[in-house]
């Protein structure tokens, strides 16, 4: 009788369970059943693409399926995000997300999606600090020196960025707000041309640049590092202080994580989270990220969700206060 009763109860539950839930359970049990796509919103060769390819190399043998990096550049990363939002929520299409996703909601007047609502957090990947650098012709050696020098000038110093609304731009705007100084923002079409002009001492005097692209120029004496933007010091620039030592509460970084279309089965999200966190604990993977000046950002999907919510709130305030607009 006990066995018969359990069988009848199981049959009743199955009969009452909506077909969509049954379908998602089946998807979770068979995941992955085909190649997994990691979509990035930027062109090949950049830091997001490099991080995605490190991740794909780790995940493929553990998932038993190819993990393909697919680049969908355009509209400040929005094209790639929209492609994932519209994908079937079964775990086979994932988004490599980053700071632009927490900035763009305030930056663009109208988007066909809501990042916080439409993308489910899966796992954090890494954080990469920015570094405040100046051309050697700028007569300052510390952040307090820079603030005092900027206030003493009749014309504002020019700060370069990779474009309006980029992490480099909003990090500089946050610095301006917290330091109470004026800087002239000069947007470029990417970090490379901005860095080229800064190295030449042409048109711009300061920049908030990613550590991996700036560290060689700092070590060679072509640029002077004043501070890194993360809450802790960078191993790549161990002798460089953090901005928060001079402006308490300041924190900014480039970061990368993984998201999935909202509605992806929880079991699939949890499987991906476990596999990614295992990679972040692997010495070989951490060494590859360390070469980029990046530190692992492990945690649960909920951890990433809370981090994203905090970033959206912070950068939304900065974008609105600074009146930032897209090009």
C-alpha cells in the first residue's frame, strides 16, 4: 500500500505540474545538450573577449560540449545583451557582462530591455582595477598634489576616456565629484587612441585606464601612476596607493561576470555557477587572470545580483549628476 500510495501521489503531482515547469526540469536534467554560446558585446581582442576565451577553455571539457565565444559589438554592448535577453532560457546562451551593463540603463534614454530584470546573474568572474595616470609633464606625484594643482589652474586639466559612458569616463566623473574639482572630459573612440594622445602629451593630461594596458607604460616611465581605483591595491602596481586613501568611499573597477536569460532553470544556473567557481579556484586559470591584472570574483548567483544592483545605483547617480550622454 505504501508503494502504491507513493506512485499515485507522484502521478498526481506530475499531472498538476504545469507543462512549462516540466519542460524546464527536463532541460536542466539534459543540460547541456548542444554547444554553449558565450556572447560578448565587444569586438575580439579586448579584455572582455580575452576573459570569455579563458572561461570557454575551462568550461568546455567540464560541460562536455563546445563553448563558443560569439562577439556581437555595437551600441556600447547593448546588441550583445539584447541577443541574450531574447535567447531561449535554457543555459545554452550566456552573456559575459561588465560595467557597461550597469551604466547603460542610465546612459541611454530607452533600451528594448532592462538588464537587471531580463538577465539572471550566474557567476562573477574577475575584477580589474583602473589606475589614475598622468603624463610626466604634469607636476604632481600624489592625488592630493593633483587636486591642489587642478584647483590652482585657470583652465581645467583634460581627462581622456575611451568614450562617453565608458568605465574610464564615469570613473573620472566620480573622481571629479568626490574631489570637488573640474576636469575637461575628452572622449575617444576606444582606449588605445586615448592612451596614445596621453603618452604623447597631446590634448590630455590624465586618464583612468585599465591596469593591463597602462602598467607597461608606468613601469617604463612614460606615465606616472597616482592611484588605483579599487578598494585594495593591485598586485601589478603594489607600490601605488588606492584612491580611497585620499577620497574615502571611492571605488571603481572593470569587472566581468556571467548572466543568462531570465527564466533559465535554477538547476542549470547552479551547475554553471559551480563549474565557474571551480575555475576561479584553479591555479592555472587564476594565473591567466593574474596576467591581466585581474583578481577572481567568486560567489553565488545572489552575490553577483547584489553586486550588480549596487553598481547600477552608483553609476546611475554619477551619470545623472554629470549629465553624461552617449556620442
